[in-house]
């Protein structure tokens, strides 16, 4: 006489395992393609990242970190200010 196998766990696993696999596949595919904001078309940034930082802000931070000399900073700053006007 054949029962449900493993006290009914066979039937349960036949239903749960495919649902879990499909859910895992959906999660994996969604993580490959991050969502975008519908109004701007830009990717949504994770908390803690600077998404609205201007080029001048970035330039000032690079100068403060010592990545640029004063003459490089002044040249780039002048170029940025001339482009925005």
C-alpha cells in the first residue's frame, strides 16, 4: 500500500520547493537589474551615497584630500564655473 511518502512531507515538498526556487530566481534576476526612478530615469542610489553631489563639490573634496595641486584645482574650478554660465 502506498501512502503519501514520508508522512505527507513528500506532497508538501513537491509544492514548497518549486515555489522557493521560483522566488529565488526572481530575486536573483531583480538584483541584476536595479530599479530606476520613474520620473528621472536615473538609478536609485542606496542610502549613504551622494547622488546629488555637484562637480564643484567633488572637485573641492579632491583638493581637500590632496589629490590636486592648487594650480590644478584653480584651473578645473575655473573651467567648471565657465561651463555652467
